[in-house]
């Protein structure tokens, strides 16, 4: 329902389905086991028979890739991220399991009961589809398309998914001190609009598999085969029309494309078939006169659809949104069928995750700042925060030095860039003030009900921001999360406790190893403030042009260099079933820019840190110079295996490049790399023309 504008270092959710409705259901007896310790710098991961100047990714990660097959419950496996996710999840599970059995505080009682309700598959089976029946009954009563706004208001105020579009309160792109209502496209179930509209054999096979999947789901819920087939066809028709009217992910990356302030009266004129005031009243948001309609063309098309589609098709569409949006929360038969299509067919994942893993993830996603309070006490020493603050300060200094010495930027723009850097805020570990979840009713025997209560809480929490000043201290990730993000509207960088541990950050490792891993991630987040998107926001986080025209031109030429380079990287070869899939250099431009700058800035900070200790970058440890260790440590963060299906899907939806190309794309453009490994111009890792932005 709400869209937060944050830029994580790695994609958060595997598909639209997972983003809509987090985990749940197969009765699964797999027992949790403690994951192994994770090495921060692993010589055994390398393939030293490979030539680092020909394929540095193979050199740094080759043995790891051969020795670490993708676990059957994953569709990709990233050496650092996935392993730490599993470790954090196990530690969190211990906490949840103990709280479910013997809570020691009201907080523990709440999240322990939530976790227990998710684990209680017997009760989930007994209830069948009863938890979604009230929503389906309301849909059955729908008298005409004109009653849809009231119906959506009713469904959302009870925490039910319903498709159609995204609505919520967001920071005003042009005035980051204000929070305004925002309306954006949505309503489709497949991971991207391309799945509906690209005309080739690969996608048309997926569309027919999607039809089969919908038929099976409707039949499981009790519809006759005829009904199920009719409903599935209606859903695909409506979702396809919505997909056609949607703006591409790449176009949505440009803030100007998604900023259109409308009065509510003008919105009514845009979509006379949809009564907005009825809807706004129904969902319980306060009064407002203007809002951002991010994608007006979508709503214009929706208006036409509301007039042309028959009532029965809308009922089918809504029934599907309710069923699909909660498929993972229903009995095993629904969960399994949903898994078979969305995770196995589309993502290449072989089997679902164990129940305890799903319930742990879901409890964190639902009550993260309750669970996180206890988690950080156990797993985040105050010393980690101090060290991290020092690291961030050293990276800030080197980014400042970098800006001052940039060969292509004029002095006026440099000054503005330095001001923006000086205004950067940082959040490390966990929030100063925790969210108060005490109003969320949690019942140990009502899993879907609990999810509904959480959804309503989240929605009201978001709506309460309307017209209020921005809360700069709020976090958009929970403490155990293994990720980091930059927010252009807040101009802040954020590092949850979950990522501040080996192999990212290791007290015992040498400087080069830490700067290569967590240092390059900090540099990455900082560079987001100056990527093709972030550079359009000023020091206060508002859209504003602080660039001279000459610098604009230079910047565009440099980012195009990167976009061209990455568009040439192939993630899946052509086969009899599907054409070759390359990366989209413009979809991934912001992330690639951040990788490109992050690696350079962290390296400069490492040089400073070594100098301060009287050490040289050429000193050797275990046979590798500090410079070489830096680049190997950076690469080993991104060692990765992924299924081909996952690679194809992510190339369409993920603004991040896969590990291999993050590593190769970054080192190719940095002369310190070729120097460290003695590579020559013209070798695969040293292009004749390198791309450099920051
Ligand atoms: Zn990023």
C-alpha cells in the first residue's frame, strides 16, 4: 500500500508476491541448527589458478562458487549477505522460540504469541479459507463498478489486500519538510509489467502458466473448473490492461516522471468513474486538498477500465487479489500451489523454507522494532557503534577530498556538493526511540487476524504522518536486517545492526579487509547521494538543481558511459526457450554508480588509515598486499550463485546488478585495481576507456 523511497544496497524482496504478503504455511518439521561462523577474508574461496586480470570475480570467488551450491530453499545464494541472513535469523529464532514458550515481558508475550500463531499450522489448516471469507463476502455484494471505492476502503481498513493501486503518505519530493498523500500505479500480480506485455515465447509460456496457477487456486478455494477458468481469464485481462498503462521501472527512477501535484478535484476529473472522497473516507485518512499522483496515465487508463469491464470481471479480479495476497498465510495446499508458481517456476527455487524460518522472517517484518529491542541487546555491542562511527567519518572525509579534486566539475557545483556531504546524517545500529506496538492485538490462535491487525496498524501509522513534519529518526529497516540504505529525501545513510558483523565488519581483521567490505558499502551508500537520482536532490533532501549546466552535461556523459557498459553484461544466455537476457544499464545506473564511487572512496579512506598507522598499501599479509586484500575482500562480499530463472527475473526488476557484474564492473573502472594486480590496458579487467563519475 505504501511506497517508501529508500535505496538499499541489495534487493529486499524476491518478487511482487513476496513484497505483498510475507511468509507462511507448509507444516515442516525441519529443526533449526546453528549456522557456521563466517570468515571475513577467505583464501579458500579463491581460485588462484584464474588470472585476476582476465576474470577477477572467478579469481576471488571461483572456489566458493563451486563449493557452495544454492541451498534448495533459496533461488540465489550470496556469500556474505545470505550467510549472515541465515545466522541472524537463527539468533532471532532462539529469541522468538523462548518468548513463545515462556515470555518474560509484555513485549515478549506479544511477539512470542505472534510467532506461535504462525507456527500453529494445525489451527491454520482447521480454519481453511475462513480468514478470507469476510472479504470475499463483501466482494460478492458489489453492485457495480461505482461501488468499488467504498469496497476498497472497507477491505483496506480491515487489513485485506485488494490490488488496484498504491496509496499512502510520503515525503513531498519538492519539499522534504512536508509529508503528503501519494497515489501510484499497482494492481498487477506478476513481478513486472513486462511479464504481461512482452511478446515472445518465454513470456507467453509464463502467462499460460499463470492462468493455470490461478485456476488451481480458485479451484482449491471451492470454485468449479468452469468458474475458475472464467475468473482466471478475467484477472489476466484486467492485469494486462493495468500493466500496459504502467510506467516502466526505469522511467520511474526519474523523480520528475513521478511528481504531479493534483488537487483532489482535479483527480476526480481525471478519473470520474472512481469517487476518491468515498475511498479516502473509507480508509480513514485525514483531510487533504492536494496530493502527488505519481503516474497519471495509469489512473486515466484505470478510469476507462472501470467503465468498460463487466462487473463479474471486477469481482474475479478482487477475489484474486484477496486470495493471492494471502496465499502464503492459508492452509498448506494454497501455500504449496503459490510456491510452485511464484517461487519455483518464476524463481527456480526448489523447495519452500522451513516453517520456523518463514515465521521468524514474518515476525521480524511485522513487529521488527519489538523483536529488535531484545535482539540488539544480545547481538550488537556498543563498541561496534563507536567503530562504525569512526569508519563513516573517515569515508566522509575521503568523499570530500574526492569532490574537491574532481577533474571535471566546476567550483560552484563542487561547493554545493560539499555542502550536501556536510549535511549527511547517519544512523547506525537501531532507532533511538522504538515504535510502540502496544495497540496491535495479537491472538495466539489467529494468524491471519494478526497479520490483518499489523497491516491496519502500519497503514494508520503511515496515514498519521499526513501534514506532519518528517520524523528524521525513523528507521525503514529492522535491526537484524542484513542491508543498508540511503534515503534521498532524508539525505541520510543507515546501517542496521544486522550488517555490522563479519564478514562485513570484523574487529579482528586488518584495515584492508574491513575497508574492502563494510568500507565499500558505506562508500556505496554515500555515493547514492550523488548518483543520477540522488544528485537531483539538494542537501535538505528536496528536488532541486544545484548543478551548473556545464556540469550537468559532463555528469550525463559519464553516467551514460556506465549505462552502456552494464547494458553489455549478459546474465542469462539464449536457449531454445528464452532469448539472452542482458542487464538494463539504465535501471541499474544508480546502483552501479554507487558501486563505482564506493570502491574508489573506500580505497582512499584505506590509504589515509594505513598512513595514520605508518603502514604501506604494499605491505603483505598471507602473501597478498594490502591493496590486493582490499579488492579481494570487496569481491568476496558479492560471491554469488543464482538460478537462471532468478537471474532473468532480477534483470527485469532489480536495480542492483548481480554479484559478478558488481565486482567486475567496479574494478574495471578503477586504476588502483590494475596497479594492485599488475594488469595491462586492454586486458578484460582493464578497458581502454574506463568510466569514472566520482
Ligand atoms: Zn545501493
